[in-house]
C-alpha cells in the first residue's frame, strides 16, 4: 500500500474514532454557492453545533446527498466550542459542477 493511501486511511480511522467519542448535536446545516470557475463550484458550509461533551474540540462530517439519499460529497468540519455551548463550524468544499447539480441537501 502506498504511503499516502495508508496515511489517508489512518487519518479517517482516527478521525472516525474521535467522532464516536464526541458528544455533539448538529442543530442545523446550511450551504451556499460561494464561487464558480472552470467547472468547479466552491460551496460554503456551516453547521450550528451544540457541544455536550467534556472537551472543547469538536468535529462533524457533513454529506452532500442526491435525491436517492446517496452521498455525493463529504466534508469534515472541526473547531472549538466550549462544553455545554452552541457554536458554528464552517468551511468550504470544492465540488465539480456535475456533482454540485446532483446534491439536493447537506446533512
């Protein structure tokens, strides 16, 4: 297995394990097209999160899904929200135009 593939798989495993321990509630997700250029679309994503865990480090994985509910694109958001508080995590994801047209919602 190539080093980069192994590192990517290990990162996903560690990230997923961290999410299993996280105690967060996603209250809402919003997405808006920020820019479009050369067949690519930059999408601004934000999620209102309530941190019910003991640590201020939080992370969530957002999925862009099509009409059938199949995942088209995935984006992780990480940040700091004090325990017992609600805050917003945000980020950008670049999606090719064909994928962008398939996405009906982010969850």
